[in-house]
C-alpha cells in the first residue's frame, strides 16, 4: 500500500501496527519557510565602483539579472541603501527603490 507524496510503503505486517485511521498531512503547514533579514547595521551609503570598463550598471526592480531595469548608475555615483541580501543591495531612488549587484558596490561609512 502506498501513502502520501513520498510513496511510503507499508507492508501488510507493518500495517497492523498503525491505526486504521491515518490522517493525511495538512497542506497548509509548509516545511519551507524562508526569512530574509536586512543587514543588521547598514552603512549610510554606498558608491558604485565599476571595474569591467562599462560606462554604467543597471538598477533592477528585483534582486536578479532577469528583472526589469528601472535605471542606470555610473561609476562614482553614491546612493543610500535599505538592505543587502545574497549579493544585491536594495537602494533608495527618487521613484522608490531598486537593486544593484554587490560586485559593483563599495560601502561608505561615516
């Protein structure tokens, strides 16, 4: 007899060890809970530092290279940032916020 998503096999001899009324797992309880925490004490600002010769970098809607572009930043521009997570900085913009890759960023502390 097969039960559930994991295909747990119960032989006839082991079936008698369990209650006849087996309950299905509750689908609302998810074992996959991800918590994103901003850095504990972010620096007041960051400076864009382009090392590959490009004239500018893209500022993205979300922290991925596949996200839409909301603007560009040139070498030496400074922004205040909101958080840092998985290689991306969320920065303040006049129109809201955006994300830049950490590989083009140097934190500036006061």
